[in-house]
């Protein structure tokens, strides 16, 4: 390695972000909320010359301790997923089902850019995205209904544009985007309507059957709010290093 530089450490709003070159890799770390005792952080490295060196890890910060929860080693994406279902039918005539879903995805997108005789461009974008929601479904003979509460708790992207020159020089710039934590909630339901041709079935000595369907559907979005503000900031302007 011809050049080893600690490039920059910027604090934008309450988010801390660092990016620097070390041993041929561009290393980075971003704390989503530096001032809060509870937040998410991502750390990793990029190597535009050797994709096998790429790595990103998501951390949960609790009381300033960083707990690794998911790691991606040079794959498009890695998924942490959990879902569970609870069923309750202890009350006669009432059937309840509760679903809980948790998803965390970290990974990369790689977008080729311009190509010329002496250089080519490529953009690496590490990302972390997470959502969780719960849904309660209820069924009785006269009606059905549901309520759903969901939170998109993490949406982080860090586009980093590289220009690689034939003479061994590599130039790059990087920024990050953290979209707001978003919460939404819906409820819905419908009534059961039943009809029967009772007289015809009696005359034909047939069993009386009911034809039932759900009517008067409702579907209401009663909560759809951002809990935080969007954060977008440049970590470092164009910087060149030699390999």
C-alpha cells in the first residue's frame, strides 16, 4: 500500500460517520444516533479491486455497547428473519390469531458507471433495512376484523462512487442517507350476510343451507407517521489514494 490516510470523521446532526483507507480497503462506520443510548450502527469495508474483501455488519447499540446482530461477507444481501403465530380460541365463537414478523436485511448494490481507456467507474452502496409488524385477526360468526401495527425501523444507504485509473490511482467520494423511522397502523373488518331459499328447500325436502358472504368491508389507515427526520450528508468529498 503506497498511501495510508485517515481521511475524515464528521458529525452531522446526531449521526457520526467515518470513512478511511486501511490495508487496501475502504473502511467505514456509521452510528445512526450518537447521542442516544439505544440506536443502530453499521461498520464494514469496501474494496473496489477485490469484492471478496467486502464486509458489512449491523450493530445494536445499548448503553454505548455495540452488539453485532448480522454480518454480510461479500454477498448481495444477508437476511435475519423471524416470524411467529399465536392462535387463541378459548372463548366459544371467537377465534383470534396474532402474527408477528421481524426482518433485517444488510447487503450491497453495485452499479457500473462510465468506462474509458484509462479509467472506469463503479458505485458501491452498502445498505441496511429493517421492518417489523404485528397483526391480530379476529373471526366470529357475524363478523371478521383485523388490526395491524408496523414499524420500518431502519433504512440506511451509503452510496460510495469509485473511479479506478489504470495507473493505480483510486478516487472516491461517499455520502449516507438515513430515512425516517416510520410507523403505520390499519384496521379493517366485514359483516357476514347469509341468505337461503328456505321455501324451495322445504318444498323439495332438502336440507336448508345458508349462502354466506362478507359485506360492508372497511379498511382504514389511521396511523401513517414519520417518527424521525431524514438525514442525508456527505461523509467525504472526492479523495484519491494510490494502490
